[in-house]
C-alpha cells in the first residue's frame, strides 16, 4: 500500500482508503487496530468474549423455547391478562389456575382428568363419580331404593316407605301379608296331580273341598214305600302358604261317595282332599237308606266332612233326612250343598232315584219308592276340588 508520512515517520496516510495508519516499528497498521480496537467487520467465538454465554442463557426465544429450574412470576402484565404467582400456585386476574398437582377434594379428579386428556375420564365414569349411574331404561337396581317422591305423571305421584309402595297415596304393595303380592294367576284341580310353583310366586291361597257323600237308596215293595236320606257335603277350608322355599306340592282330590243301592243301602262316604301336608278336607258321610214299609219313619242324612290345618276350617252341611209317612207318601232327603259352591242332589217324591251332587263336594240325594215293587238307588256324591290363588 502507498503510505504518505505525516510530519513524523510514526503516522501516515493510506491513499487507497484514506485511512490513517500507524507505524509500530515493523509495519504500518490501521490506527484503530494500533489503538487496541477491533476492526469494523470481524468474527469471534462466544468463548472469546467474557460473560457472553451467561448473558445468552438468561434469554428465551419468543416461541419454541424451554426453561428449567424455578421461575418466579411476581406479576406479569400480558396486555389485558394479568398473570401472577405466589410460589405455590399460578393466578390469572387473581384466580388460581388448576394444574396437575391440584386434586379435587374427595372427587378423585385432577387436572389431566378435567381437561379430558386422561383416557380413564372416558372409560371409568363410576370411579370418577364414586357410584354407578343408572340409565333411563334397561338397568336393574338392587338394595333399598328410597323414593321420597317420584312423579310418574303430573297427577300420579309414586312414593314409597318402609311399609310399601304407594300411588297417589294408596298402598299397592306391602311385604309380610296378603297385600304384599299382587294376584297373578289361579289353578283349579278336579283330579289328583301336582301343583308347581311358577317363577316369582311367593304366596298362595289354597281352598280345599272334600268329596260329597252319596244319597241313601230306597227298597221297593208292593203296598210299601221307602225314602232314602241325602248325603253330607265335603268339608271345606282355606290356607295362606308361603311357598318361597317350596317347589311343588302333591294334590289329592277326594272322590264323591257312591250312591246307596236300590235295596235300601246307605250312601258311601266321600274321599279326603289334601294339598300335601298343608291342608286337608274329609268327605261327607253317605245318607241313610230305607227299607220298605207302610208306617211313618225318618232316616238321617249324612254328616258333613271336616277340614283341618287350614287358617279357616268349615264342617260341611249335613244331608236332609228321608221321610216316609205311609206306604205311598213321603219324600227323599236332598243332598247337602258344599260351602261356597251351592247345589246338592235333589230328593224327590213318587218313584225316583236320587239325583247326584251337581256342584263340587255336594252330597247326593236319596232315592224314593211309593207303593212299588221296584227299588230306587240314591244319587252319588260329587268329588272334591282344590283351588289355588297365586301371588307375587
């Protein structure tokens, strides 16, 4: 380079750049460099500059950066949003924010669950709530359900208490008595068999009738008459039975008593009806037969059967007596009518066989002869019956 000395040999002027240069004893150098300052454009490693790395570490990029260690935020004004902290919690406009370390007291919730990021929030609702919710339809509830008041309709409230369930204030179900279960069905047995408990049946009300007694026969004879007596009705009883632990019960139906023969025989006794060992009803006694004669005579009707082991036991009615006034006048005894069922075989005048009992457990009527050589038999008694009412 061309240098022009200025007054002394130490200071010169560089004609190409117009810069002042300084002679350091070996060469001319730019005055800035000679004075110990760096040139205008140059590069340095960060480590060459004391304290630069620490200064850079204290800075954070406007986006994408991360920080470690404790960040103290006494107050940060983010335009319209004031952000502050107290060493434990973060506040926005003075309201504490929810963070992962905060747990809902007793709720099992935390920040992850609240923001929906934890899959358990969607799959374990029962754990989050502390109980299992019930759908409007299709779910079954167990245990005790308290219903202070549940409105099924604007005008039909459903309520419940320890004694039962109520609709509009009227009880519809109460455990421990007949009202505890709604009537569901009934079965009638007119022949022996087996009663089998249907699903959901808890109690049954059983009615039993024994077989009716047969009517007495009337013996024939010329210039003579005879009038047989009526048979007694079968016994009757009913009983309420708890069948929650009973699967089936043997049912036996008592047959009706046989008719008294035309030779003046006494009618047969009706058979016993039973519902296992829970309830039984014996049959009615047969009516007394009468031999021929021409004098006044009365023969007794058969006694009624009896019931046992029931909550309510009734003795059947007796048959009517046979009454002969003379050889051609008199009337046979009518068979007794069964309790609740009515009927009973008729007893006639003239020359007529007795009528069979036509309702269950009825006694048969007696036969009658008036001045006739041909005898007349009595009527057979009707067989018994079991009637079962079933309750939930």
